[in-house]
C-alpha cells in the first residue's frame, strides 16, 4: 500500500477507532486505520459489553457478535458486589463478554470489510499541522518510517495517545495502574457473575474476579498492595494461599474526568478529535470504556461527514455532539465522590449505594438532549 494521502486517518484499532473508521468508509471516504501493535492484540479489560451504548451501537454498526468471538459461556448473568464480610448486592443483567483480543479484532475486520485500509505494526511518532490537514509520521515494526497526510484525524489511541499529545501538548495527564493476574483455580463462587470485592468498606481499595472459560482473572489497581487481604478473602471460596499466577499483565488508566468536565481539557482541535480512552471517556469507578469508546467514535465520524457536507470544522461539531456524554460522566463522577462519605454509615449503606451506581451503568438512565443514556 503506497498511498500517502487520505480523507481520514484513525489512530487506534479498538472499539472507538474501528467504529469511526467503518462509518467514514461507509460514507465513501478514503479511510486509513493505524494500529501500533500487530493484530490481533490483547488488552487488559473485563471485556464486558454492557448497556445501551455498547450493546446497541455494536449491533447497529457491526451486527451480532459471533459466538466464537465471545467466551465459551457467552455471557455473565449479572454483577455481584461483596462489601466487607457480609453485605452482598446482586445485580442481574445479561452481559456478553469476550477477550478484548477477539472482540476488537472482529470489529476491526468489519471496518476493513467496509473499505477501511489497515496499517498495523505502525506507531505514530509525530503529527504536524498543514494548511488543509495533517502530516502524520509513522514508525513501523521494521523501524522504517512513513509520512502520510490526511484532512481529518481521529485519535482512538488509548491512555498514552499520540494524537492527544498533539491536540493538547500542555495537558498534564495523571495515570492510574490496572493490574491483572490469571489463574486456573476452581473456586466455589458463581462463575456466571462478575464479582467486585470491597474488603475495607470503602470504594477503594477494591478488586474484582471473573471467569473466562476455565481461567480465573483477578483485576484491580490495588491488588499488589492488598495481596494478603485479597488471598484471605478468596480463600473462603477455595483459593490456595500459595498458588502462583499463570501470567500477570496490566495497563494504565488516564485520570482526565476533572479536566474534561471543567473544560481545561478540550478533546478536539480544528479537524482532529479524540475518542474513548484518549479523550478520558472511561466511566468513573467501573473504568469500563467499550460503550463510551463506541459512542464517541460514532460522534467523531458523524462530525467528519457533517463537516464535509457543511464545509465546517469537525472539531466544533464534535464538541457539541459530546455534551450529552459529558453530562452523564459528570453525574456518575459526582455520585462516585459521595461513596466514601456513605461508607461511614457502614457496609449495608455502601453496598446499597454501590448497587445503585452499578445499576446506573447497566440499565436505562433517562434522556439527555433526546438521547438514551445507558452504559
């Protein structure tokens, strides 16, 4: 592929990047999807497809998720919260789930089938503004460099977004770690549920466990600090105290809610836009991002097609379109800030509040500017 000029370049082949690329390609735009890793690639994530944005937008743009893309059992039947030693909250909800390696690659292939060109194993290392677009410099896996141009640029490139560094070069980003450990332990716990544990009757530290096929996954930002407590709690379900994980991995989460909501971080500039994790659109507390990535990716692609039709700037259109997302994020963010005060009233009070918070991310939450908002 020797083409050097594109209508749209999308950086990052996760859900937000794939849906943006597919919509642009469906509209007849010459679209390039750039991914820094060779595909298929893994990502530390629960892989749960939760709520309206994720379920409906995925079906609308990609079709039904094939069975071989999901884990063997296909879905979880709900979420269980374990607060302290006694307080339990069960939230029943059908939640399709898969390894992100498979989910993301399926969506990426759908974008390619729509006409998107894919360039994986190519990392963006420099972006330069042109009179009518952008010059993007890529570094390939074989260390070769490539220079390509585009009129519109969509950054769906995650926590360490190269596009965000271009759009907001002075933004100081804080990061939060997320760790994952994988075991082959057969615990006496409901394997059709996603389990969250709050051992100290506070919103943090916490950890979660879930089964994918025969693998037991333990995830959380604090699991190394609370390892002894975590193993003691899981020992109630048959977890062996000295067992070693099959593997450990992790990632980081950008902490951008405050900057995004108070306006000091603007995830668009001219015809360059940020979506998903790159835009800080992870949900507060749960850190789930598939639905928010799909929603913002759809809106970015719509901004591109409308900008072309109206001879307008895509970034201005995009910022208007994401106001509903910001309203919902703020609502969740403020609710989460209340949790530690609620925890002072005991495990039952925190369990009830956390249950309502989680339900808000998996069920209908009303209308914002005429749009349905669910996670």
